């Protein structure tokens, strides 16, 4: 008997998941959004026996060491209310628990690794330990510490997360700007890099896709249609550092942001362990979706 070896967990409307699916044969995968459980979507079943062989089935297919999982961004219970929120939370926990208990062969990415990696602070520390260039960064609720940092050089402010907003750009702050309201919420201040461009580097397994983004904005995301995008080759040292970073962070996918200075030196800014990449493929032709599909179907 044959059955799908790939489980894709994603919002039904996630077009990047669609971009992966187009490179997979229909018999290869099952796809589900546990945040929006459907009666026709295949059953979830976990049978745990004391001292005997246990069984796990997700979306109607057995899962185990032969299984690869693409865990994207399923609908979150916090986006729903009432019975829908409860059902989403229960179903997501059942799916996640079944996949973990079944000791699936590989994850892109295990949600615990993604959760740990949300904070920019361990990211910067890891990048620094691997020899990457990082800008001095201060996260604080102390106005005096913030004022001293800002006075020492050009500084940008950026949010630690963007969970509750669609887009929160980085902006430059000066010593003349008021710091009233800094407490009790920590703010992150970072030394501004005099950059000629930004780099978005998407890493899939051992494959590295680097796109140079040229914009006249401090944060190119404020006007993405006005920026230009081109695929570039990274130097061997940076490629090795990226692969070492992925291994140390237990990641199979990472969307890295760098600032490229006038000498071509990349400065690590952050790594989004579940970042968007569809727009990079669409604007540059980088075969990221195909690379993910290949990674998911590699022999375990």
C-alpha cells in the first residue's frame, strides 16, 4: 500500500503553499489547515498503546519516520472566536502532537524552532558567534539608556514582532525626538547601516537564493513597487555562515535580511524562520517553490 509522504500544514489561502504544491504530484502529499477543520478533510487519529505499537494518522494518511512536514502558517485560534477558536486550537494541537509523536522524518520548520527564533536577540547573538557582521542593537525600556545609544550614532527603531499589525516599518530616530512613552513596552534601537542595498536571502536546505533589493527608502517595504529586485551570488564565506546558522538553529528554511554597505559587506539584520518568499520568486524567478518541493520529497 502506498500513501502520501508529505504533509503540508498551511492556511487554505496561503499562495506560497500553492507554489510548492504545483511541483508535487497529487499522490505525494496531503494538505490541511487545522485552524479551519473540515469534515471532508480526512481524519486525524492517534492511537497510543501501552507497551505496543502506536499509530498516527493525519488527514487520512499514516505518518511516521517516512514523512516530511511543511508547517507554514495555519489559521490561528487567536484569529477566531467562540466554537471556531476552540476547534482550531484542539485540532492544531492534535495534528502537531501526532506529527511529533510519530517522529516524522523532517520538518520545515518544527514550530518550536520557529517560536524560539521569533526574537531578534538570539538571532543576532547566533549570527555574531558565526562571524557575521551585526549592527549594535539595544532593546530597552530605559529612556536614559536609549538616549545614550541614540546620541552615539545614527539609529533606527524597529519592532521586535509584527504579530498585531500588518506592517511596522523601521524608522530613524534622533536625539531631538521625544522618548516619552518608551516604558513599559521594550523598544529596539539599532545602529543604522549606511547601505547601498538590502539583501533578502532565502535558504532552503543547502540551497541559497539571494536577491538584492535597491530602494531609496530606509525600509524598502514601505514602497515595494518602487524597489528593484535582482538575483545575486553571495560570497562563499557568507554562504557557509548561512548554512552553519541554519544547522545551529535547527532550521530547514530561513528568510534572512541583510543590509549591504558600499563595500559589498552584508550586515545581518534578522532571520524569519517562517518568512514569505512568493514575491521573491515572482519578481526574480528564483525557483524557491521547486526547491522546497524537492527537499520535502528527498529520500529519508
